[in-house]
């Protein structure tokens, strides 16, 4: 007999039929005559209830039906006699596929802290919370590909191993096959990377943007979606050492079209979650964040406010609010400033543009004022910055001068400069941190709870 998924059983279309379901036991309760077993196979937030008349079952088999055990159950789908579900299964046969030691299984029917669940990340998928989070994560990944595919974008696989630092930040993980205890050295006494696997010093990438720009110069509009890495010793609730980034790059787009694309994409993704993840969002809204669904609808129903960085600074300075961090022209805004603009002042998502060039990356389009660049940050409630991007500097001389000013090694990025020599054009793009998006959509408070196996300082388990 072919297995039926729980999500399909709960639709009620198999009413009166004999079926087979398989999954993990969430709970078992009952009396001396009957057992009620909640079975979940991950296909739905909801479990299906098995009703087992004890007179027809081997007592030794039922003893092994404990929380966490994996079972196969045969039976007839009938209308439920209890509240909470429309159908249930009158079980006729149960097979034990995998026992769970009732005394040591860590996910008993009680509340568990998120901190504890991070310590058992190999099992936390089985909880309601993380089942919901990771079903939503899947839905958002699918929606991202659908959004770009439906608009004629091409998906580019940018390299994970790179010889350049796209951000100029220097906080990168080194990739090497050399023996760290006795690496080969050149005549100057330095590590001789000519003898390394790639014959040069290489790292894990911090961004796929530069490679996406190359592809956009031929394919028109592209996007990357892959893992990126930052070797920053940060233990905050918003930082990971390994995370995923979505980075579209579009030839002929300038800053306005870049803002339009970012706004359209974010509203599309949030609406997709509302339309396709209702049960999981409802649970998270009830258990963790009573304002979650209202906040998602807030983003979908409001046009994003657009203003210059300088205007935002003046609004913040005139607010009378005593912020923890100083705000003045030339400083980077902190999360508290960004959230105040969104949540208190404009009461809608905000896109800030035209930042001081000294606090932004070398590749951003320089404005005629000589002080600012065509950068843009999208600010969300509860999060602050969720997207960062810019129109890119397409002028060869200006880009080269800026690289020299910021001490970017020009010889390592000659291939990047070539695109400004051979058929250059205006172009723009941005980066969306996938985990930041999932934080917003799920209402979770810690970024370690929206990626299956978080990589943070001192932690690379599982």
C-alpha cells in the first residue's frame, strides 16, 4: 500500500478509505480501552490523530509507541469525533519503524527554551516551532526563484572560493591545503601560496555581487542565491559566520529602478508567505509574536517611503529622542535609528538613498556633489536594514580612482575593471540577507533560529 502524507489525509478526500501513514509520534494518551496517537510526518503543521482500540493490538507493540518513535499505521479515515480536526484514522495495524527511548528522548511534551533546542539542533526540526520555521524558509526560497524566473532573470552560481574581497572588509575565512604547522615559505620568509592548491591565497566568499555584475553585462538581468561567509567575531542575535544571500544585478537599471525592484520583490515574498504559510504563521503569531501577521500585512499594504540619507539624519536629530548612538551626517545609522524612522516616524517601510561615500563600498556610483554615492538601504519594522544595494560605478576612471583611494588591490580585480572598458553601461543591484528575511517573516528573535545549523564563533556543531 502506498503511503499517504498527513497533509493530504487532513484534506478529507480519503474519507472512508483504508490508508497507510508513516511518521513520528508527537503524543500518546488514552485509557485502558483506547489510545489516541498524534502522528506527524513534517508535511503539515498539523498532526493526524490515530485512534487505536486496545483490544485489537499487541500490548508490547503499543508500549513502544512513545513520543519520538517512528511508526507506520494502517487504518480507515473517518470523521473525527473530537474537536480540533475534521478527520482521524481508526487504526487497524501499527508497525514500529524506529523506537525512541522514553527516558532519554529530549523532546518530551513540555516547553523547551530556544537556547536548549539550539544545543540539539539535530532534533529541533521535530518541534512545532522549527517545523514551522523551516517550512516557511523553504517557501521563501521557492518564492525567490519564482519571482526572478517569472521576470526573466537568469540564476547565476557565483563561486564560493574566491581570490578577492568584494567588500574590502578583510574579515574572510582562508581556504588552503598547506600544512598550517609548517607551511612552505619564499625567500622573503612569507608563506609561499604559489605552492598552495590554487597557487594563490584564496578565501570563502563574502558576496557574489562582483561575479553577478560580469554576467549582467551579457545576460541583462541575473541573480545569485548562495552561501556567503564573514569571519567576524560577533555573537549578536543578528550575525552568522555562514549565511545565504540573494543578489540581483540588472544592466541599464539606475537607482530608481533598483528601488522599484527591491520593493516589488519584498512585497511579493511577504504576500507569498501570507498566502502559502497560513498555518505555520498562525502558530508563530500565537506563540512568539502577537503582532507578526499584522506586521507582514503592514509591509504589503504600504508603499515604501523614499528619502535621502541627509533628510533622514535631520529628521532623527530633530526628533528629540535620546538615542543610544549619536546620529550626525557622515555616520552610519544604527538599527535603533532605522527602526525609529520606520516604526515611529513614517510608519511604513523606508528606502534611504545617497549615503556619504566614506561609509560605503568602492563600487558605488559617485554623485556629482563629490560627497555621496547612489547607495540604497531598505529598512523594515523590527529588523532595520534588510536590503543594501546601489547603482554601480560604470565609469572606468572614477572606479579606478576610488579603488586606489580605498586601497583596494587593483591587480586582483583587473577582470572587474575590464567590464568598464569593454561595453560599459549603467547597472544596479542589491543584496538581501536570506536569514534577515526569514527573521522578519517568522517573527523569531535570534538569527540562529532561522538557519538549520548555525555557524557562529566557537560553534560549528552538526
